[in-house]
C-alpha cells in the first residue's frame, strides 16, 4: 500500500513537470511568432 502512495505522488509530479514543459514550449513558440 505504501508503494502505491509513492507511485501516485510520482505520477502527479511527472504530470506537473510535463505540464510546465508544455507551457514553456508554448510561450517560446509565441515569442518566436511575434
């Protein structure tokens, strides 16, 4: 059960990191266009 909790926490972290990366990529793309 403990491992499940850790795995869930890692999933949330990964999703957060991916979301941040996508935001940065979108911002950089907008900057390049303008």
